[in-house]
C-alpha cells in the first residue's frame, strides 16, 4: 500500500513537471533548431543573377559555380538595360554586364545590405579575371537612416507580434461575438498601420509610400485572424502553436535579418508560406520597387486571413452542433420560485479561454501557504436555510463538458479552482431535493460565487440524474 502511494506521488510530480515544462522546452528547442541553423552563417543559395549577353552569362556561370557551388543561378538577358530591369522587377537579385574595359553590377540595397555586399565581393573577382574594373549601381537604395536595409523587419514585427497578442486577449472577451472580434481586429490593425507608417516616415526609416499601410493592415489582420481561428482547436497549446508559427518559424525565415537568398534552402521553402516573410516582401515591393513582386505575398497574406475566418466559421458550426446535442441533456425542472431557473441552450461563449490550470475541487477555506485559492465558491441550503451536506456539485463548460465534480461539506459549502474564463454552468443535486443550475461568468482575478436553495420534490418523486458530456477531472 505504501509502495503504491509513493508511486502515485511520483507520477503526480512527473505530470506536474511535464505540464509546467513542455511549453518552455518546446520554445527552447524551436529557437535552437530554427534561429541558429538559419542565421549563424549566411551565404548565397541559388541567388538569381541576370547577365547581359549569353556568352558572358555562360562564362560567369562557370566562374561562379567553381567558386560557390550552388550559390548562384545565372540567366542570360539581351543587354545591360535588361539586366538592370531584372533587378527592378525583382526577377533577379543582381544584374551584370560587361563593356569595353569595365563591368557594371546592378544591386538593390532594399533587398538587404549583406546580399549587396556578397554580390559586390563575388563579382569584383569575376570582373578582375577579365581585367575589368567593376562599377556597382544601386537601383533601389534604402532611406538614409536604414543603412543595413533591415528596418522593415522591425516594423513588420511591430505589426505582426502584437496581432498575435491581440488574438490572445480577445479570447478573454467572452461577451464579444465573432463579428465584434473581427471588427476589433480591423480597427486595431488600421490604427497600428497608420501609426507605424507615420512613425517610420518621421524617423526617416521609410520612404513616403502610403500604400505600405495597406500591406501592414493586411499583415496585422492576417496574423490576428489566423491566431483567433486556431485558438478553439489547439486550446491550451495555443501559446506554443502561435509563438511557433509567428515568432520561432517566422523571424529566422523572414528575410529581414538575413536576406532570403542567403538562407539555407529548407528555410527558403518555409518562408514561402510564413506571414511575416510575405509581409516584408510585399512592403519591399511597395516601398522600393514600384509594386513589383507584390501580388504573390499579398495572396499568401489573404490566404492566412481566409484560413482564420474559415476556422472561426467551423468553430461556430461545431458550437451549434454541440448546442443541439446539449438540448437533449437539459436539466429538467421548473423555476424554483426564487428567480433561479433551469439552464436552456448554450451560454453565449464565443471562444474558449486558455485552460492552463487544471479544474480541481479544493477545500472551501484555503488559507495555508501553497494551497490552491478557490475561484468558485458557494453554499447549498434547503428551503429552510439548513445546509445540505453531500450535495453533488458539477461544473460544466460552454461545450457541455464536465470540468469538475465535488460534494458539499458539513456546512453545505463547496469550492473549485483552475476553471476557465467565460460562462460556466454549476449543477447541484441532492437526494430528495429538486436539482438546480446556476450560470455564472468566470473572470480573471475574481472569485465567483453561486449559492443554491434547493426545494423538496413532491411526494413520491425522485430526483432525476443530471448528465454531462465528458469525464470528471
């Protein structure tokens, strides 16, 4: 018996440690395997270069392949203006042409200073092999205050990470409908976009292209809506999933700190679908390239937004189906005469809370250090105000799932902790007394109270059992 008790304690400690450590450990591993491999040693991987004249292109391709295998993809264009246009159209990261006695390299600092420097270094050596002096022409320079071409990363982070936080905080706005939440996201995104753009303009970090506000608005709404749509399905894993998508996987692959062509190929593939990377690509196109290359990243951001709306719609449909199923499990009975009525239908909870704590029944008076403080308390009495000992108390969430089950003590009192925010139903029943239901709203930092006064059943009747979906915690 003692051995079994010790084993149970050990299992409890292990479970508690697992619940406490899984999130920081997963975040640690994610950052370890995404940030370091992506950013520790930037070097060219299939950087596209347009070279004027097919014969020159073949010679340059051979020289680059020998120097940096797999580093550059060379394509031939008709002449120097075509090479320059390839960079402006974002079809290539660099353009190259040779004239009598010298060579010209076209680059775009807006793609990142490190990429510009790499191209300059490599093509200086290419030109030197034919005894030509290299002239570097920047066709898309950044603003004077953005010397490294990385400022867009920080502005895009300011538009995307708070969007994920906005989705998290809206989960707790349990009285907001989905429509109101989407309107809130749109309003906040509009404010973020305007403020961020004009601050960047004032500081001299961004050029005066107001169309950038449309891209930043789309980035913010895409992240916030996608996060809101994911939350009901990943539930207590939402912080890990959201941070994994919008921070751990997004920042290293964004092309902001390290230009995309300098990332290993795996991370280049991942960045194709990441909202942060596509937001930065669209912003670059609007701010520095007259809209070139904007369509594809805008479509990706729209896909994130549509996906979030679709998940919200699916959750709404599932709520409706559960509500219809719960109608068959309604607690029977009539008004007890004191204003307490039976619960009909599903409470107006639009999104689940983050149920990190485990719903648990606790002692009513938790004053000792280390005890869990109740977030729900109450007392059960009969019609003569006498405490009802041993009454069954069941707490049910908005989905009809039983969260915790307890019984009242000698004073007719009960308590529970670890309950999620939102509307909950508390069902109380006792032999010989009419069962009752309270609906109460749980809020952060507040202790809810639900007291009951049970009436006796008519002679010959017995209390019908109250059922709830799910299993007791």
